[in-house]
């Protein structure tokens, strides 16, 4: 099973992402478009998505469990620690120096993609996120 952590302060957004991956388990994602990915997902109970509503809960979860990939909002509703700062804290943790981290954010200006990639995120998604795109990117990044 692939274990993901989604760090998101908006409860509705977090639950939608969790459903995206649950749905990928049972039905594949956009079977007509991505049969290679969906066939592999159908044969596995592929994903578990844990949720963290704030950066401090995220740090606790990251220290207690080794996730395969992390999805992270940038604006986490905390003045002390945003997604970029949390990413840099993660990279100092031995288990997360090379773990893929995707930015999932409302920052959607053309220059935002390159800015967040330069800051160390492995991939960037602006909200609203398309289910097939993010599930496919996770599969590609983890070579599933």
C-alpha cells in the first residue's frame, strides 16, 4: 500500500483529496485516458491518505510514520510555519531528505509554478486539482 500524507488546513479540500485516492483504488482513474495506470491501481488496494490540518500535526505524523509521498498546501493557516518552511523542515529529517513532496496550492499565477519548484517541491498543482492529473503524477513519481 502506498502511504501519502496530505497537509491541508481546509477540511473540505483535504477530504476531497482523500476521496480522489480512495476512488482511484476501486475504479482506476479516468480509465479511458490512463488504462496503464488504472489497471495497476485496480489490482492493488493502492493508497492510504493520512490528513494533517496544520504544520505541527504534520511534523508529528512525519516523525511517527514514513510516508511514500507528501502533498502539501502552501498557506497552512499558520503565521509561524507555511508550506515552504515545512518543506525545509522535512528535508532536514533523515527519512524525508528524498521523499517526493508536491505543492497543492491556490497560488496559480504563471510564475508560481517555477517559484515553488525552485524552492524544492518536486511537483506543483494549482487548485482546483484534477483527480486524474494528481493520481497520475503520484504514480509516475513513485514509478508505480
